[in-house]
């Protein structure tokens, strides 16, 4: 039988870059096939070519044994190719059904569409109310909208781009059940993920790319996560240093009864958030996106002081009423989730971006005058120490790859030797090599006696890095838990909150936009 998808010598060039260099591989019918590679390996360009977003310069695509030219996503869907993107394209003020209709080329009448949606939900065991508004849904439920939209097209090939990056463990397992059922029915799945343990659990085969080329193929079930990572980076992956013996001092960073209103219309309000971090400790905050993580970082860093109540103390000094600059001078460093445009200004050079947050602690400005040489030297030190691939301190931040910009941003903060580092999504979308480097840098900072607070949607990252962690859900923080011996199921339920209750036997929402009140009593019963 001919493969469902076969790529023959696909090449794509951009000015100064060969994104895909004669890429060839095949995906059999009914197979779950992984596409692996570091940031910049060419994966995104390749799937855009398959889905018709971009055209190849050379090569051939063969679908079900027939050569095809895919000029647009509409043509891809007509062939039977569906795609679920990492970043969802949904209107929060509209209902599930309305969003599904907007994503279809020729949506049927409402009643017929609702019947078809409910049939797909029943067939694949997916829980979703067609009349709920998107802003009331968890991230896992939002992803189901994209999946249902793709399944309504009865795809022969489904492309999944980082599908579990914002899901709870329970939602991941439900997704895997759906994908395995689809594959058993003959649908091929091209699966892209940085989570290599998931690749091992789900996929039967894998193509590994590096520098735009196919460098290896393997059966993930016969590989370890480390061996696949080393194939991706083309070298050995250094294990993180053991932090279990590091001494922990007294609590240095204490957040008490912190509350703040969310940004309208759909922001999440912080409700009585309290936690304490000891000297030398890495404290993790887990949670699904949109549960108050960005609001918490903005309040702690000082970016948002509107309507804030509660206390933020560092070594006994109250920071809650201080400006961002004053907090930094007191020893607090931070890095937000969005690196391009928030943590760094793309059009500014790396030297200028270093000045933005390090000018006081590193003496890069005095009396309102920038010390240009000191700033260049500091940016150069960050580039060297954190192995940032850039042409030098004068390179624009926007010219760096995502992983290299993240290494620069993290290096800029860590090399200031802060008393406390608060960072959101430190390795978001970063390849295995860069992620390992960044995590080790945070461990080294804590070993010097600093407090490190890591806000992340990647539960595996938190379990690897942290001494203790808590879960944020709907702006409320759970009691901290020691990572050693932690229950993954418990953490997953706390991450899901009222949505997690629905996945362990509670009745589904009836479409009011809110779950039944009794679900809110889940946590004390754990």
C-alpha cells in the first residue's frame, strides 16, 4: 500500500537561509509519526508546505500515491489534510458552535452543524458543550474545538503542532486516546512536540531534522528521551546537576494575601495568593494558561500596581508599593512569558535590551547617561556565557531565533545576580539543548543562595527543576507541595480546577458558561 504522505526532496529557501534542504520521508496510512528537531530545524516551514501555507522551491508531495500540488490550506483540506495549530484561532466572545462554523470552508445550517458536532463528540468521547462561550473554557476544552473542526472534515492526515504544551496530564491522556482511535480508523497523524516522553508513549516512528535536513529516523519506542534529544542536537546532552543536597536557608521572598483585579474583559483576578521561598530554593507555580500567571508576574514585578492589595517582601523589605526600577535595585529580577516585544524589544540591539533591565544593578547608566562601553561589554558577556548565537552585541533582538533570544533574556537577568528571580515559561518553545542550558543556569543561581520562582505550564519542567510547587487555578494558589513523592494525578486535577472534576466523573456543564457549583469542592476531597 502506498504511504498516505510521501515527501520527495522538498527544499525551501529564504534570503540567507535554507529552511528545508531536500527533505524526504513517508507517513504510512494509520500511523502516528513524529517530526522532531530543535528550534530552527525546519519543522514549521515543512508543515506549512504540506498544509499549503507556503510553496516549496523544489521537490514533490505524493498523497495516497498521487503527486499533488497544494496551493492553499483550502486545497489541503480538500485533499483530506487537517491541522491543529499550537496557537488556537478562536473568538473568545463567541460560542463553540460559532467558532467551528467560522473555521469551515462551507458550513452547513446551524442545526445540521450542531448534529454533526455532537456526533463527533460522542464518537470520540470528547466533552464539549456547543453553546458555551469560549472565554469560559479551559485550554484543553479550547483545543477540542480545533480538533472537532478538523475531524468534521474527515481528514486522512492530521497534523498536530505542539498539541500538549498547555494541557493538564488528564487532558493529555484524553487527547492520546482520541489520536490512537483516529489512527486505528486509518487516519495518519504527523505529530510535532518537544516532549520526548510523549513521543515515546504515542508514536511508532519518527523523522529527526537538524539544520533543515533529515538526519535520522527511529522507532521512539526503542529510544530513550535522551538519545532522541542527542540525535536532535547532534551531540551529547549534559544532565542537570543534582540539587537535592543544596542547603536551603530561611524564607527570603514572601508573598502574602496578594489580590489584584484581572484585565478586562477576560483577565483573571488574583485572589489572596500567598507563598514563601527560601534561600537556595526553586519554587514552581504550575497551571493551565489563562489562570492568572501573567497577572501574578505583572504584580510581583511591579508592572501592574492598579488595585493591588497584600504584601511582597524581600529580605524583610516591603516591595508592594515600589516601582519596577526600585524593585530591581532591591534585588528582584523577572522575565515575562512573551520574550519578543515584552522581555525584549525586537528592533533594539542586544546592548540596548541589556540596558532596559540591567542599567541599575550592573552600572550601565549613571545620572541618566548611558555608559555605552559598559553596556556593550555586559551584553557581550551574556552572549558568551549563555552561548547565544548572534553576530554580536549590536545585533537586533529580532534577528535572533526564539531559543537564542530566550537564552539572552535569561542570561541578562541571571547575570545580575538577583536575590530573587521570577520567570514565566523559561523554556517555552525552546529546543532540548537550550532548555537544558537555561534550567542549569537557574539551578546554579539558586545554589548561590538566590530564590527562584518558575511559572510554567510544563509540568515535567517543574518536576525536574523545583523543590516545591503550587498550582494556580482561576487566580487562586493551592498549598505548596514537595516535589519528591508528589502525586501527578493530584497536580493535574488542581491544574484543571472545576474542569478537572468533569474528567473524573462529574456531570458535564449544561451550557450556562459555568460548571455546577459542587465541582468547586474537589480540592478538599483529594
